[in-house]
């Protein structure tokens, strides 16, 4: 699925992605975030109880690579960022993302 010509995610999707990211800030990366949004039953997702996230499975009808593209859009547009913990890339909020989540 291509994003609309405006290249902007709808506000409700931005809020959903930020909400899911809140569960794994500095604990997981973009793939784990996409798996929460997909509703993955993968062992790590269940071990971390990420299936309890209110937006778990929000994009269940979409393919994982399409969800990862949405996460990448969020990073490119300064809602989320990547910080490294050793060699592991971790999702963190930007100031803009934090303002949405804290709202």
C-alpha cells in the first residue's frame, strides 16, 4: 500500500503509532513497534505483554512491511527517533511525538 499523495499519515494513525511506541520507548525498535500494531503473536511480543497495549492489532489487516513504512514515515517526520543502546536501535519520542502522547 502506498501512502496518499499528500505523504501524510492521517492524524488518527499518527496517534495510534505514538501510543504503541509508548509501550517500548528505549526498549524496542521499529520492527517490534510494527509487530504490536500488526497484532503479532510472536513470543517476544507476548513475553513483554505488548498484546495488552490498547492499540495492539490496530493495523492487523495490513502487511508488516506496510506498517514498517508508516513507522519510518513517523521517524522521517520527527514524531519518533532512533537511539542506539549499544548496537541495538531503540525507538524514542521526539519532542513532537511526546507532545502528542502526553496530550
